[in-house]
C-alpha cells in the first residue's frame, strides 16, 4: 500500500492503491470536501462484490470467525453487502450488522440468505445494537474508515461494552509502513473495451491519513467517481486503544487462515478480549 503498507495491494479503502509516487503531497490532510460516513458505501455498493470478491478467502475467514463465535451472537461493523455476514449466519449464529450506507444494506438484503442478517443503518460507534455478543468483527480495513483517533478509540469502548463473558473483538487490517513519506498517486486499475478505471490517491504519513477516488470513464461518455478515505493505525496503536477500553490481545495472525504474524507481515488479524476473560493464546508481534 505504497507509503502506508509494507507490501502493496489494490483497492480502497479496504485495499489502498498499489503504486504511490514519491513526490511529497502536503503536511496535514483535511477530510475530503463533501465526504461523509456513507460516501464509501454509496460509491462502491454496485461494484463491491465484483471488485472485491477475492480480497480474502471467504470460506476460510467464515470458518475462523465461526470458531471464535462458538455459535454465540455476532456483530459485524461495516457489514456492507454481507460478504462475511451471510455465510456466517448460515453456520447457525445469530448475526447482526451495522453499516452507514443504505446502498450497501440494500444489496445485502437482496441476496439469498440476506434476510438472516439483522442489519441496521448506523455508524460503528453510536449506533451499535445492544449486546452481549460472543464476537464483534470488523473486516479488511473497515475500522480505518473512522477518520480520527478519537472515533477509533470510541469504537473500542463501544465494542468492549457489548462483549459478553469470554467474548472477542476480531479486527482485520493492513500493517502501516511508518518509514515511508507522504505521496500522491495516479494509476490504472483496469482497462476494458468500453471503460477505464483510474485510481487517484493522496497520503499524509504523519497524519496517518489517505484518501482518493476511483474514476470510471465509459465509452458512452459517462464518468463515475467512487471516493474513499481512511485514517490508519499501527498495530501497537491498536493495542493501546484496546487496553484503554479494557481489552487485551488474545491472538494475532497474519490472516484468518492462522498464519503466524511477524515483522514481515503486511496484514494482521488481531483478536482482543476483555481483560478478565484472557485465556491461553499464541501471539507473535
């Protein structure tokens, strides 16, 4: 992910554009003008399942999450189109989901099995359903759509307040590269006979911010903008926020497949539990 990630990936914000130019952009990034909580979901809902169907192995992720849930109640933050929530509900768990985008939730409800997910429109801090939950999850960088440290910390507190005894909070995200410099980027995401999709992005490493647009240009003359914006956090910063909310790290893997996490890992799945509920686990950091 350019200056933000040890190894580049593609997409946004669940996957940031791969190639960043090295020219400095600006020292302090403000939020994209007009951007709001539902902007990402509203912009990507119609293409999300096509563009990001393979971002992770869904079956492996669902199996790991079902194991963490133990057939207890589950809450997914940023549930989107139900990529994980629908198959997780099919395992027998009672699954709830929160998303700020009506367009994403409409796609979820229209899918086979979508009716099994108790989905509500709202944000990941102020609109969470009442617990307790055995598992709260936030997948593939969605946590970073909370654009300030204060909102991210508030999310940890809100989650901690809804975890049942022995419950866990599973957070999946990229590992920032803190040695890189701020940059901007213009790259090609895809080229087809009748359309081109460009990726335009900017980053501010000091402010731990990145944002951009996917610009889709079609043969018929139409232009579609799909905006994204994130505020990333390092693994140690996430652990500090968790501790402030009364949570401790139980496990950390490179992915839901359970690969060991180490200093070369580009991604992580961090599993937190209330301090009183810590049991044996294996962590490499």
